[in-house]
């Protein structure tokens, strides 16, 4: 991937682990914070590495963090879709991930999650 002259290798860039760690710390911050003040403190701590690194490296780290976040969202969306289908079918095995019904349900669930309806 090339962004404004910066080349970012989404698989073997040396900052892949740092980006993944940033995303996982951000998710953890949201899971454990008891209030908004604590959340902001934990989020700031999660992205400390960005304040102490050159801009180009910070962009690479955040790109890898976003890429990891997308992968996590898709995994959770797949899980939620399978659970929703299983509940809808009331005891039947959930449809396979390749089925058209699964794809349609996953897209519908994503739209509802995105729009705050779930």
C-alpha cells in the first residue's frame, strides 16, 4: 500500500506488531474503563508510542492498528452472524459461512451495528 509516498507493507512491515498492540490496547481500554476520565487516560496511554515517534512511522503504526481493527471487527461480525442465525433457527446448526443467507445476514447485521440499531 502506498500513501502519499509512504510505502506500507501490511504483512511484513516492522511496525505490524506495534500497530496490532496499539489496537489491542485501545480495545482493552474500552473494556476495562469504569468512567470517561479513566477511559481517556487509558486511551492516551495506549497511543503514547505515537507521541514519541516520527510522523511517517506513526502513520505506519496507525495503518497497521486500523488493519488489525478491521480484522477484529470482521471476526466478531462473523461470530455474531453465526449466533444470530442459530438463534433464529432455534436449534439447527448455523449455516456455513459460504451460504448466501450467511452473507446477507452478516451485511444486515453490520448495517444495524453501524447505524446503532443493535
